[in-house]
């Protein structure tokens, strides 16, 4: 699967903001203790098994502080590495390497954590060829593009990127429509009249009754929200018996984790969305060691 890494300009912008936040160009500890022209070599290595993601961010951090730094990657984003494996070698001004180290590792650790968590979930449902694992918009503000990329590094796919990307009608949208005495089918028809014809319409449903109303009312995708796997299976089985003349996709969402994702896939859903791969991810333990010339 193509990973489609983020555009270099965007990565540099995000990394530059992180370097500014850390006052990396005003690193008084390094300035007071390291000769500005002293050269060194840094090696980034993984202290635990993981899926690599974020190398582009790491090299950007070092090169923004030393444009002449030599970066030698030893792995690629999307690779699985074991504890102790080296990921990259950095050669250049030691002061720049030390000042950029925290930003480089912070981004690499977080993105590798997301990629690793995603890969684990994907592996649990890989036998269900029709089920894909996707992220949600529950991302770190400012890091969404990077975190979505990390999900792809882990073998997952992406949900909508932003509020302009697709139509997802959630419970509060439906409540607002009910206040105007609109049925769900009337709301869907209104949406079709006011939206580009290329956009699919997804409806969130937390009950069998609402899912059926969405299914019959013209939804393209139905998000079964916070349902038990057995309930999802019953809803999907019953609705597929009704011929509506189009294919409707089913998505599962809400508190899905490694203990439940397999039973969710067995229920027959097409998509499993998991916010935890970005909002609750454990950062991978990664270190940088320096060798002095």
C-alpha cells in the first residue's frame, strides 16, 4: 500500500513550530557546554518492538538546525523493527544534533506509537478481508496530517480528514433536525439537495430503529455507534434482507480496542473506526546516542 508521506513543506512547518516551542535555537545548556564547531555522530535506536513512522520529521528537525547534517536512514517508515534496532545515523555539528534531539524523538516516538497500535489492530482482523481499520478526527491539534500518515504506516486507512471532506450526520445533527420536525429521511433528502453529488452520506445510529431509518432513507454508510457486536450483527443481518437497490456500508465505532475488534469484525461491518490509535496512543520508547569524533 502506498503510504503517501506528508508534503515536505508541511512537515518542515510543523517541525519548525516544535523547535520554536522548545527554544531549540536558544539551547543554553548546549551553548554553554559544546563547541559550536564540534562534530559528532548520533544514532537513533528503538528500545522496544515497533512499527517505524516519523523519520521525515526527525531529519527535518536536525537539518533545520544544521543544513549540512548527513542523515543516513537504516529503516523505512512502515517497517517493523525489534528492540535494539537502529533507525538512523546523523552526522554533523554536535550542538545542532543535541538541540534538535528532543523534538525529533518526540515526533518519531508519537508517530511510531500510532503506527504500532494500528498495526496490532489490523493484524487482529486481517482474516476478514472485507473489513478495514480507520482512524477518526480525534487527533492532536496541529498534528493530524502526521498522525493520519502514521495510521497508514501501520496498515490502517483514514476516515475523513476534516469537516469539508465528507458528510457525517451525528446524533446532535439529528436532534437539531427533529427540533424542526424533520424525519431522518427528510433530512437525508435535504442534505442531497444541498451537497455535491459526489459526496457520500454517513449517518450515525445508536439503535436498530435509527439504523433502519437511515438504511431505508437513503444513507450510503451507517455508523453503528457504541453497539455490542451481537447487536451490530443482528442489525446488519436484518437490514441486508431489505432490498434498497444500492450497496450500503456499515461502520462500527465507539470504545473499540484489541479485546473487542475481532468480534466487531465478525459482526459483518465493512469499516472499524478507532479513535484510540491517535487520542490515547502510547509513545514508542526511542533513544539517541552520541559518538564523539
